[in-house]
C-alpha cells in the first residue's frame, strides 16, 4: 500500500478533496509525530536548501523570465 506522509496541518486532516484523492490512488494518509517536522521531508528539505543557496539565490533575478532563461543552460 502506498502511503502519503504529511505534517499535522489542519487542512490535511479535514480536507474531503485530499482524502478523496488518496482513496482514488489507493493510498493511506500517515501523520508525523507532533513536534517532529523533519519526518516527512528528511531528504527533500536539505536538497531544496542546497538548490536554493547554490542556484536560486546565487544572483538576483529581475523577472521570472530571467530566472526561467537561466535554467536553460
């Protein structure tokens, strides 16, 4: 069975649309332990921080198009 682990945000716990989408996928909703925010994103968060510091914040972009163009090379 596929599981989707999320934090304990109220929106995830009560959203009918979210739970219907999980049911359609045959997935189970798993909540993290309260006070343990690193559980669902233990690998994603460090990766995203590295990308932001190494690329996204390396230089100022004057527009979204300039940022998009910088992705091309």
